[in-house]
C-alpha cells in the first residue's frame, strides 16, 4: 500500500512539501492489545492506518474506560499528535484492537506543513470535525440513552465490524467500551439472554435475534 | 469596539481578504433568552461576541438540555456556521444568557477565506480544538463525576461569572445546564441546604460556604 495514494491531500501539496512528508514518515507494526499512545505528554505523531483496527478511548482516575471512536484502514488519527495544537487540552489513549500496520507522521513535520499549506490545514479541520462529531454522538448516547439501548447498539456494531454473530469479547471489554462496570454489563447480558436476544458462553456472546436488538437500540 | 482589533488573525490576512471579511460583517443585538441558533439546518454564520454571554447546548428529543460551553466577550462561535465543514455532523443550539451584541460573519465568506488562507484555517483548527477540549472535559465530568460534585462546581462557576454569591437561577435552569431533571436538582439543593452549603429562597440560590463547596467539587 502506497502512502501517496492514501493520504487525501497529497496532490494538493507541492513537491517540496511532499518530500518533507515522505522523509519524516515511518512504518510501524503493532500487535493486538498494544497501547500506541497514552495521554497528552506523549506526542507520538499522526497515525495513518494501513490495515488493522485501533481504538481511541479515555480513562478515569479509577481505571474506567469509554471508547470514543475506532480507526480502520486509511483512517488518520490526529490526537496522537495533540502537541500540534496548543488548544488540544485533553488526554486520550489509543490501543490496537487487531494486529495493525500504520504510518507515523512526526508531529513537528505535520505542524510545519500545516502552517504553510491551506489545503492541509483545511483537511485537518475536517478530520477534527469528524472526530468531534463522533464524540458529540457519544455524548448524546451517554446523556439521553439508556444502557440497554447502548449495549444493543454496541453488539450490533461489533457484529458488523467482525462479520460474525459470535463475538469473542469479555463482559469487562464491553464495559470498557461503554464506560460502565463489568457487573452492570453481566446483568444486562443475562437479561438479554432471558429475552432470547443473545446466548452467553465462556468468552463468547452470540447474537440470536438481530431484529429484536435493532428494535431495542432505536 | 473594533472588529479589526478583536479578530485574532486579522493582521495575517491580506488587504483583499480583510475587505471581504468586513464587507460581509453584520452587527446584531439580542436580548437575554433569545435563541440565536438551533441545529444544523440553520447555518447562521460565525458569531463574534462583542459583549454579553452566550450558551451552547444540546437538546434531547424529550427536551432535556446540557450546556456544552459558554461564550464571553471576544469569543468566537464556529458551530453556528457548521455548514463550513461537511464533517460537522451534530446539532447544537445557542442562546443568549445576557443581552448580547455580536458580529456575524457569513458562513460562505468565512469558508472561502479559510480555503485560501493557511493562517485563518489554522486559527479555525485552534478554535475547534478549544471547543473539543471543552466537550471532552464535560464528557469526563458526566462519565466519572457524581452529580453532587457537578452541582457544586456549577454553583461556584456561576458565582464567579456573576460576581455574587446570590444566584438568580431556577432549579430547572440548573438541570438544563447539567443535563438532568429539575426534581433531581431540587433534591440535591435541599441536601446542600441541610448541610449549610447554600440557602434557598424563591428564585435564588445563595452560596453560604464556598470553601465546603470547593472541597466537595474536587
């Protein structure tokens, strides 16, 4: 896979800018479960996903988590380079949900190019606006939606991503996606099981009735 | 007050760009309580606050509200012009909390200038990153903080903004800031009163013990 073909505003950069971008680029392979970035102090650079899957999340002081958004093939992660803007005053963590290959663009290189290139800066605006939209969607879910709807939506999303109705996921992992406690998820899944929506077995949640789950999440 | 002196990247725009910006500008005065913007369909333009106070919030289908951030003198509101970026996929509402005078920059003018001016585009990135940080802060509050801490923090913030310990605010308004129900706020404030933190009277919440409120919010 070719960086030039993936990077959206490549053609709008001049020759010198393209060379600077390529010169700074490095490739990285990480295994499922690896934490690639953790908090603001750590200005790792922008991630451009070649293949795999990343998860951006926040952590509470007590170690609770909530997933903000996922990154798939060709997605770009800006907040692993939060030092490129002084107004980014929050910490996120990023972990690999699958074995992932990515390019890293050094924060300093990106910041310099963005300062001189309106197309790159406008692209960055769109990138941030997209993530902002993800977080606003999440905020609405957390504020106005009951947890049963959110669990139903999460199971359906997960099943779509994995292409299977048998999800290999722990109750704790689901809790960490949704920002709640394992016990709460276990209780909810048992209720779902009693209603015939899912089947639970060791480390696996199997979706039995996607239509009902879909009706529930609405 | 002079737009040229307030607008942060004025000096980095060229003469033609400055003239286009000024030509599009209009001034608007709104009274306390006026809704200036409501949702995405409505691409009102960017607001630049001369004096007064605005509140940006989201609304649930059931009419519940939560405050995202406030705008004070010289603050700029981007999301009242959400059509300038196609990736902004969320709806916010904006109302005047005090009588407010503002400039409106037409969305189309701003978008055109941003497309050609790297400084303006980078400034917009910083503006959005600042609001993103506000919303991430709020997300952490909502996810990890109990409501008593959030009510204490809100009363202290409100008292600092108004410069008084006697707040003329209804329980419903507090609920709408914090994304909860009036009854919940009433119960919490009565508990605060029984602990000697506040005194409640018709339409007024008086802070009696700021030190204890400060200890509580932490």
